[in-house]
C-alpha cells in the first residue's frame, strides 16, 4: 500500500509586535516617499509604508493631530484615525486594497496595511501630533476648492496685506476678491483663479518641499527663501469681508467640521 500524505494548511507566523515607544509619540507622514515615520521623542522609532492622495486629490500638508480613533471596517480596513484637518474628513486608516500601498491612490486619506495600522493605532492617542510633509501641490484652484495650496495662498496674501480672513484652506469669495486684487496689481488677468502665474508672483512656484516644524529643516535642505513682493494696500473698491457675496466665509482659523462618516479615501 502506498503511503498517503495529507496537505494540511500552515498558519502564517504572527507578526511580532514591537513595544510602544518610550518617549512621547510623534508621527511624520512623507507624501513624496509614501512613508509614515513614528518618532519616540525626536528619535525615529519605526517606518511604515503607506499610500497617499492622488495628484488630483492630494493629502493635505501641515501640522495636525489625531482627533478620533475608531474601528470602521470595510474599505477603511481594521482601524481609523481621523486628523484635525479643518476643511474635510481625512484620516490614517487600513485598507481593503493592500496593492495600493506605496502609491498615490487615495482621495486624500493615508492608507496602511491593516497589520501596520493596528500597530500604530495602539501607540497613538487623541492629540498625538501628526506632521504631513512633502512637495506642496500646485493645482489650479477655483472658488469653492479646498486644500493646502489654498492655505499657502491665504498666508502669502495675508503677509502682503491683501487678505484679512481666516487661514482655513477654503477658497471663499473673500479670498477670490483678494486674489483678483493681487493679480490686477501684478499685471495678471484678474479672474480670481489661482494658477501658475499667480503662484509665481506670490513666490509659491516652484514649490519647495516642506519639513516638520518641530524638527526644523534637514541639514541637506538648501532651498532659498521664497521671494517677497512689495507691500500693497487693499484697493479702496474691495469689500473687506466679501459683502458682495451671499456666501458666508469661514469664521475661524481652526474650522470645526461636524463629524460624519466619510467615503473611503
């Protein structure tokens, strides 16, 4: 009689869990390299791969924090961590599409392998700082758009004296008026649309890679400072608070967005 061999399933070895960092945790998400680096204090502790937003729906750059932790499931994988980005619902979460990790694939959220997001989830708490760095997007943006490039323009126009509203990342009618006034003074068609010529005049093009404020620029970063334009007074015909529009501008620098369950990003 011939021996009979039974093919029994072999369980995959469980991933060894690392102990939590000993120092306060900080997170740096690099959209250029598609990585998440966990810091223990100011020392890198662990690096995870991730997926970030597509060029048309980029992940917002800036200094944020963990706002909420939850188990959502589905396309969000096994864990969800919402960020304090004021102009939309963005978060770090798992995924039902692990093949997307390492690419520009989402609507702005940051995706991780489920096993990795579970590890990260156990290390962070509400309030953990999150720095999202990379090369700033420079899309053509219109009234009603939202994103970190809108915030960049708001900062620049505020510094030059054209804009007095909130730094919200939301392209309001008030901002459109300020953009048009700046464009008219600088020989650009005053259509209130932010495109390459407006970015260049503001010193925002070509974009320069950002870095965590708490770490400072890396030693190899030799980017020149953005050029400054001469100060200009607000044209007398321009309304101060966008009164010509029926739309109400955002009222504070830290916009409070009502919670709702987001579509998978």
